[in-house]
C-alpha cells in the first residue's frame, strides 16, 4: 500500500466586521471579531487543504485558488475543500485520516469541535473518527496569544489502495 503524508499551516488576522468561521461553523467572538481574508478565511479548512495538497506535492491552496481571483471572493472554504478532495481522488488516492490543531485564545472551541469534525468528514467522504480537530490557546504569547489572529496546523495521511 502506498502512503503519503502532508502538513499544512495557515493564519488569518482577527478584525472587526468580519464573520468568524472555523471548520465551517459560524462562531461568535466575545469582542465581535472575525477572520480577515479573501475567502471566508476559515483557517482550519485552509490548513487541511494545504495538508492534502502537500501529501501529493500539488503545491498550496494559493496555486489552486489564487487570492486575486474574484471567483474565490467570500468563498465557502468547505466547497474549496471538496474540490481539493476531488484532485486527490482523481489521482487515485484516498484520505486515511487528518488531524488539526487550532490556536485561538477565544472563543472556546470545544463545544463546536464535534460539529466541525462531522462537517469536514462529510466533505472528505470519510467517517468522523478519521477527522481530528483540537484546539489550544497560545498562553497569551505571540500574535495568536494577543488575539491578533487565529492559526491552525494540520496533517493529512493518504493511501493509494
Ligand atoms: Mg488562508
């Protein structure tokens, strides 16, 4: 069996006047902040997409969904994730599992984790048991700790049966 692993990272600024969407879930930040970006700025889904693309050396999401392309303005990142999964499948690969950790001081993500896993699993076409989503604070250190942004690290394992 052929196996491939990929990793992904993303960070977006927290700003007023934007929605806060993580793992396809619309959340509420206590200060009313949201994530800035060309698409819906869902850092969790973006990091997962980069991990999937990285596993097959297909570059990064900027190559497939350029930020200066008007088609992706305000895009639902879960739709982009489905397109990335399509690229993986076209090449004869399947998702074994993915795992991500979101770095955010607020809001508390734990109440939303199961819903995020289910949504992502649906788009990946795998059982939720194969989708790990974790959350940590940055202990008030660095840009994530100062709530200047929210970041995410992710890995993806693929198999070619
Ligand atoms: Mg991004």
